[in-house]
C-alpha cells in the first residue's frame, strides 16, 4: 500500500515532484505482483487489484499464465489463444486508426 501513497505519517515517500502514485509503471506492478502474490503468498490477488485497479486485467492474466519464476509456462494452450486474440484486437485497432488518419487528410 505504501507504493500508492505519497506520504507516510506526514513524511514524503517520493522526492520526485512529477511522481503520480495513481499510475505506477506496469513492469513495477508486475514485479510487485510476482514477489508478493506468487513467490511469497503475502497478499491475495484481490488485495493487489485494490492497490492498482486500473491493472486488474494484467493481474488476472498473470495469475493464470505466469509461474513463480516470472515465465509464462502455466496453461500454455490457453495463453496462445489469448495472445492470438490480443494480436487480432491490435490489428483491428491499427486499421481503425489508419482509416481515421486517412479521413483527416482528405478534408
């Protein structure tokens, strides 16, 4: 919980003025999840989601597919299907962006 607070007993945790504690780096959150939830079992997945609710989907997917060493070895077949789905969604969104960009240049 300290990661998402800017002060602790009226003492500033971060010295960076531009630090936004509501949006933490994805890699940092993954490392926290891996250490706290998978390796040490110190907190539950639901508690980790309460820390960063905007990252819920990534936490749930990591819980399904990532082992204690940080590798995606759990549920390999399901993980491949998930990756293909994400690739298709990305391709569709890229096409939509290109179409919107093309319409703007025609005007």
